C-alpha cells in the first residue's frame, strides 16, 4: 500500500461510555494526521453536552460531515449541524434475540469437539431456557417466535435457574446441574452483549443489553447457582487397590479397574479403548483420541486427546485380559458376544461388582466409591508422590487449575512426611 493510500485512510477512534456502544470509529476525511487529531478533539468536546452528543448521533447517521462538525465546534456555533425541527427520528435500536444467540452459541460449540453426551446435556438446558423465556421453534428447529435478550431481567433469570423443573418431577435442579446451566446462560449473555455492542457501534443506536446479570459486576451481585457441597475426593489406598485387583483376577473386571488406577482414564475413555489403535502393547502406550465410523466418539475436550505411557503392571493385567478372551477383536472392553464399546450401564455394573468383590462400598454416599474414583486414585497417588501438577494434568487430559483444586489437600496431608525427610 502506498503512503498516499495509507494517509487517506486515517480514522478517528473514540472510546467513551457516553457514546452509544461506548465507541465511535469513523473516517477522519483528511490525509493530515495533525488535522485528524484536531477533529478528534472537537468530537471529545461535543461529548461534554447533550447538544454535542446529539450532533455526534447525526454524524454517525451520516446526516452531517465530520468537516462540518469540526468547523461548527471551532466557530462555537452548532446551529449549522444540529437537527432541524422536521427531521425524522433516528433508527430504533436493533435488539439481539435470544433464539438467534442460542443458535450461534451451539454452532460455536460444535467446533469445540465436545463429547456427544456433553452436547446433549447442553442442548436440553438451552432448550429449557428458551421455552422458559418465550422462544418458540418448529419441530425442525426453525424459530417461530423470538425474545430480545435485553427484555429478560435478573429476577426472571433466578426463577429459571432455581425454580422447579418438569424433568425433575417439579423439583429444582441439583446444585451441579444449576452450576452447568448458570455457566451456559452466562456465556450466552456474553455473546449477546458483544453482538449488541457491535450493532450499536455500526448503526449508531443505543445498546439494548445493559449488563450480564449472571455475573458479578463490582458491587452489583449476579445470579448465583446453588452451592455444591465440596467434599474431599475418595480414592483407593494402596492396600485397598491391591485387594480389589487380587479379588477380581480371572474376571473381565480386573483390567477395567487397573486401567483406571494406573492410567487415570475417565470411564468413557476406558470403555472406548481399541486394541492396536488406542492400546499399543508394543510401544507400551495408551492413546486417547477422537474417532468416527459406526461407533463415533469424542473426548471431553480438545486437550483430553493425549498419549499415556503404560505402567508395566497395567500391561500385565491387559495381557491377561486378552489371554482369557475377554477382549474383542477390536475393543478391549466389551460385553460377551459383542465387539462394540462398553455402554454406561455395563461399566457401572462392572465397577460395582469389582468393588464389592474387594470389600469396597459402591455408590455416591459417604465412604463409597464410583468408577470415577479410580481416576481419583491415579491422580491422588501421583500427588502424594510429589509429581508436578502440570505433569498430572497432561496425563489426565485436565487443567492444572482443576488438578490443584481437586487434589491440593493431599499435599497438606503429606507435609508431615516431607518434614520427616529433614
């Protein structure tokens, strides 16, 4: 681009809360940077009065030029650039609609490679949110009635989040579900606010959404989900793990338990392991990766795709599992007579049977463990072995923040052992 072309494209970019959308970005209509700055100063002066801001509104609507506005400010006479009595009113604000925002968010979600189960959960929540606030759709998904996001109040948001639900028999959602729903709603409002700001700036109209009431803003509280009772994670101690594995030797449950303990896989990841593809005994590696085909499957998040070195003890349990013909031609874990991924009800049953054989209580009540407790066992043992949280996070396909939040209490419990090393 030539120097002349660059200079003629000079712009004035003002940012001020008194402007609709908080910003004004227009061509300066001059090739002189000093003149551009002088015109910008004129606009800043106009922001100080209601009359001046009305002139800026006419400038944005292209009813008056920047040159004329600058001359009027310099001559201390705005009459030549103010609206005549018979001028029609400006354009009405263009509201951002809830249904359109949901569609845009769902499209964005598809690009993040979330698991089908996660997407299905999110879809149930957003459709419930739409129905509560008045959005209507055809069976095919086309919107027949939409609602401006700016018309929804905080009290209405609270009523939706914590109110009774038909899907739960007239009871409110559990705290964990409320937390997920709250996060989705906050993301939707963030997206709507960004769109609202862009429309306001482009068309010179007032904003229609004042704030994201799902989030806290200074002294203004946001909508809050029911608090989840934080309890310390339960995991198998060394002697308990040995007892469970020994009690299940010769069954298909043993390798299932070993994969959780020695690789830290989520139950869904373990249930979809394929021999020779995800389980590589020659290289002693386990690969967690997305796949298509008949039984398409995706990891929880993009960073969940990973390679995990295989512990020698795990390799022995897997080889025994294959030797006893529990594995299929493709899938490591399967129901007998089938060669397809283990379904949720099956792996829950396997875990229950394995735990009870080893004298471990199964369930979500106090002092009971679930399939996810095997993953907790993996992370807890590594934490107590002073492994760096970043390494644990990479092995688990999780974030460092989540690892620290979930397992940091184990560091405190091990401090006495560290002191004894002195």
